[in-house]
C-alpha cells in the first residue's frame, strides 16, 4: 500500500506541477518507493508536465488522472496521505479545503495570499521557497509526521457551505441591526 500525495488542479504552469514532480523525484529512494504522486486535473500544458516525470525517471510513480468529477476528487483524497499545493498564484485554495474535509493535511507555498486564512491550522503546513529542493524537504518532513484525520476534518468543517452561510447571515444581521440602531 503506497502512500498517496495529491496535487489537484489544472495541470500547467500556474499550478506548478512540474516543480512538484521535481521535488518528488528528489525524495530519498526509500520514501519515493513507498509513495505515489497523483496529479489530478485537466492537462492544459500540452503534455509538458507529464514529460517532466518521464525525463526524471519517475513516470512509474506519478499518476496523471486527467479531468475528474468532484466526487472522484473526494474519493482520491479519502485515500491520500498529503495534498501538495505549489501554485505560483492561487485565487482561493479549494483543494486545501477539499483535503481538510477529507482529513488530509496540505502542504502549501507560503507566498500565496489565498492561504493566509489557513495559518495556524494543524492541517496546513507551508514551505518558504518555491524551489524543488525546499518543497522536497517539506514533503519529507510532512510524510514523517502523524496527523489526526478527525481533527483535520473538523478544521475543514469551518469552510463548509453551512458554516459559510451562517457567517454570511451573521454579517447581514449585524448590518441590519446596525441600520435599525443607527
């Protein structure tokens, strides 16, 4: 049973899966042999990202799923050990929330503003430099840690639809009562 690391999103330059593959290839041989990297998403790179896996000799350890449904993403995450996000830019970070809700920790690049909301959570670790070496070291450290999937899942509940609606309604209520009292 291999440990699965996921990298979810359109496969291309912005999501930076080529660097994730380079970092994966730098893991020590024993760690890499016990893991699989699953690249989940539609290829917008014209096959260039998959070529990186072949060039680095890790194509047998890297799985490209192509475009999959949200239900399939949830199924993949339910079997995952770690979700890796090395995006050069990110608007929201949906894969981090999807991973949290599945009880899976995420490793994210700390230079992305979208991830500020996740600071201090047990379920999110970060790496400082957008480089294969730094990411590989952070992957190794995360794989060596043990995580409480239930606690991670509970952290993810704060980003569920019900929690978001409740927060929105609270803001509306404060605005309404502020107008009435003002």
